[in-house]
C-alpha cells in the first residue's frame, strides 16, 4: 500500500477513536472492528497485538481496547507523506470543480472504499459484514451516512448537508445517492480514479468522452441557408469572448439531421463538440438525474477549457415537466434547471424533436433557434450525389432519382449507399435498404411510375406552358399559385408535377376527398394541416378536385361550406410555397378564390396534329385517317386505351381508334355508347 493511503487509512480509524471512549466501545462491541484491527495491525503501526487466532479474546479485552483508543487518538494529527497517484487524481477533481475541504474528504473516502481492499474491508467491518474468508476484490459498494460521518470524524448532519442534490458532489454526478441514506462513488468518478495516467488532459477527456463524427459535410446543410452560417458565427464569437449564457436550439422532426449538423458545425467552426448525457458509464441508459448531472459537470469543466461547446441531445428528456404550473406535477427544481441554461460558461446546443416540451421559461433563454425542415427534392439530390461519391458508387440516372424520391433523412440515404458498397456497389441495394428502413419509420416512398408524366409536345393550353415554366423557375420565387382547369385527362395534375420537378420540389398531392370530414370543423383542421405539412416539407402542394373545397359561397346551403372556403382562402393568402388547384369545373369556384391565383391556365383537348403524334408515340404506328374526326381527345384518353390494349393484346389501329372514340363519348355531355373495344361483327 502506498504510504499516503496507509496514512489515510490510519486517519479514518483515528477518527473513530476521536469520538471518545463510549463511542469507541460501542463500535468495539456492536461491529467487527476488533477482527479487522487484528487482521490489519501491521499497516496500522500497532506494535503488539495477539495473533489472529486470538480475535475472540481480543474483542473482550477492555485494556487492549482502551490502549488502541489511546494509540489512534495520538496518530490522527500526524503529517501525511507525499500524495499517492490516487490522491492526485481525486485532488484534480476537487480543484477542477472547486470542491470544499469536506466534499474532498467525503469523495476520497468513497473512492477508496471502492478501490482499496483495506478500506473496503473496514467499511464492511463497521457494517458487521467482515468475513475475511469471503472477501473479494472491492466493488462499488454503498456506504451509510452514519458510517461516512464516523470515518471522517464528522456529524451525520454535517455530512448529509453535503450530499443533497443541490450540492456539488451529487449535482455533478461524482457521488450516487443510492437512497435510504446510502451513498457511493459514481462510475464517472471511478473512471477518473482508475485512469492509468493522471495528466489534466487525460482526465478531462475521460469525463468529456470521444467526439462524434458524421459522414455529412457542411454543404449537406445548405438548405438551412442563413441560419447555419449565423449559428456558426455566433459559436465562434461566443467561444472567443467566453460569453456566458449562449444557448442554441436545434429542433425539427426526427431524422432531419440535427445531431449530424452539430458535428458538422464543430468542424466548420473549428471547435470541439462535447455530447453530454448520452449514456451512463458502462454503456447503460442514463436516467434523468444522470443526464442533468452530466450537463452540470460538463458546464463546470468547460469553464476551465477553451474551444468547445456542449451538445445535449433529446433535451426534452431533462426539461419536460419542469415548467408544470402545478407544484405536485413538477419534475425537478425550476430555478435550478433555469440556471443550467442561464449561467452556462460555454455555448450549449440543445436538440429536440418536441421543443414545446422544454417549457416557455427554457425557450425564452435560448439565444438562437434553428428549425430543421424535411429535406426538399433539391437538397436530397445533393446529399445522394455526395454520399454516392464518398462510397464510390456509380448511380445511373434512374437509380439516382429513385433515391431522391425517397422522403428520407440524410443519415438514412447514407446508410443505404453504405449497404450497397458492402454488397459490391450494386446501386439497387441502396434503394431497397433505404426504402425498407423508411417504411419502418412510418415514411412512404414516392410511387414510381404510378402517375402520368407530362409531355410538353402533347399538352394544349391557352398559355404557353414551356415559357410559363421557364419564367417561374428563373424567377426563384416560391410564393406561386396556379389554377389549372379544363376537361378531365388534359394533363393538369401532370403539369403541376412537372413544374414541381423543374423547381426542384417534391409534390404533396391531395384530393378533396382526403380533406373533407364528417364532423364540424374537421375539414378546416385537415386543410390547415395540409398547408402546414407542405410548409414543413417545402413541397409543391397540389389540390385535385379543388372545386369541392372552393365552391362558390353564394350557393352554400350550410355554414360549414362557407367556413371551409374561408379556411382555404386564408391559407392561400399566406402560404409561402407553390401550390396548384386543379378542377374540371372552373365556373363553380368562388370568385374570391379565382382572384387569389397568380396564374390561371385553361387546358384544352389535343389538336389534330397532336392527337396523331400522340397515337404514334403511344402505339408505335401511324394513326388511321378517321382519328381526325374525334373531338376532345386528351392525353388521359390515350393512357387509358393504352392500358386496355396491353391487357387485351390489341394492336389493330382501327380498333384502337374505336376505343378512343368510346372514351370521348363516355365524357359528360356526350351520347352514351358501349365503353371499350367492340366485339368483331359475326361473319357468314
């Protein structure tokens, strides 16, 4: 045993003796102190004692008991030798955290009880659990408050005041409160005390942990625009000036890249990001108190460090309930938690999927809040391309677009491409892997090939669609609204999707039947949620059958019909992203709605030249002459007949024209006739 540790052990026994002969006699009589003394008398500088076999006689020998009392009372004030390695590490913790003398002695005792066999067995002896034949290597045992006080020569009340939640030992997580007035050195403290090296840098790194890394780069968060750069500048300035109370909130839906952004931000700012409260020691899940103590400890240590910021992920876990108005429902001390946010010596990032759970008192102490929206199509494409390059996977255009169509967070895209690399760079694996996890997370991959595509050559409208598209894209404006009206099948929805693709936006498509509710106010709620979702995703919103939602209010027979139109008009006025309404009945729209559309485009049936060209494009053969006799043909008619022809195996041009004629005649206002391919006339 190191001389300093032997000196400390003697001082603990001397503290028992200093309580006086009555207390010493009580320990002698009620515990196994005498057995322990006989076993360890060489360490304790006791000159003469009976052999270990005479322990029973010793325990009853009053003269020997009194002699030991006098012996230890005289040793208590002896000067300590040079500090041991363990003492240097415990002292470092005390210096770093500004612990007082009593806190240091409490911590030292608990650490030694967990790491030095002789101290460990002394604590067992005082608890009447000293059985030498069964002693094992010490473990992190609980020590009662009265035993701690006795070994330190203090009153239980004085020691108990230092072991409350608001005092440094428990607040910083150095000591675990095991309840029932039992305490132990925490795993966090033992990690420091068991370290092979005792340099300040080594010990501090043990408490801070290893930094997180991410495969994403700063450019992958370009969709955050000015917010990202503002936060980076703020962190650098606060770190340089050591300004207190700088807090940044990163919030948004799960999987939007908040944690990865914190790592990328550290690299961008040239700082070290310390993620606190991620896990308890030994890899266990931390509870709320452990996470709070980890944050308090990191804040205290950061006051002695430079060039870092703290990150508390899932911040709602530690703040939920703190702002509860009813005292009996409140979790934790509100003042204490507010001070954690208000007095932090270095910048702290709080990450939350549910920011409202932090409470208004915490939110108003934030310096900056960054919302992480769902990635739009352009951002996903940038991430897919960069991630594919990192993993050295060549994506053909079709596979690239399949990945881009997945409404997946950056990490999920990267994981899919990593899986593809491990499987021999087969890009199809990337799509399947990412889509499979997205499905489990509750997302839904965009359908491939389920929607009709827009072909400019086969579109007819009262507006030059190519020029309109180019001008909208070139403007860079997002507050664009369109009313697309005309006969069914003329390509209104297909054009809206085409415009969204040109603008680099994904499409959020809703039908009136998706929004109309059977209860009072339900439709209005659905409309509001629809616009909010489009804003969150930065998506191009498309309303099909919009006449059901924007019907002229002058003919409304029910109040809810008026209120749903009012709700639509309110959102149309303020929505910051593109949306389009399609309808077959433009005359049924409320006049106020018509005025709110920036562009109103009427889609027309195909011209004769377009119909012949589309026939050749769809069926791979020249159209018969009598195709020119069909009026009001639309691209939708050709799509329906093409699917029927595939099922029936029909390739005859005249039969195909007949099927197109049936589609035209099935439209409202046309004379009725059988729908589909006509059976051949009987012969003979």
